[in-house]
């Protein structure tokens, strides 16, 4: 089975604010969620941050460039 990514514009602070909630149930895993807060075992994970790159440096960090390219590919953005 292959992996998939679900990207939403903003991470909700409460389950009831999530676009994947339906009458106190999460539509991603069909678990009941608490009223007015977010489940501790929420299936959504925040997107990792880009790593700052110092363009003035003699050697660019290849790992940071690759990491940021992956984040850009997921979000469809450019730096």
C-alpha cells in the first residue's frame, strides 16, 4: 500500500473547527472527539517548517535545500 498526504490550509485548534469533523466524529478515523478542544491523538500532523538557508555562506547546506524542496513540493509554493 502506498502513502498519501492530506494538506489543509490551516491546522484547526479544535476538532469542531476541522473540515473533517462530522457530528462529534472525526471523518478521518471515525473516532469521537471532545467538545471544544482537540483530541490528543488527532490524525492530522502539522507540516514541518522550512530550514533557513544562509545564502551568504560559502557552502549551502544540501540537506536544508532538499528539505525545503520537499516542503515546497507538498505546498505548491516557492521560497
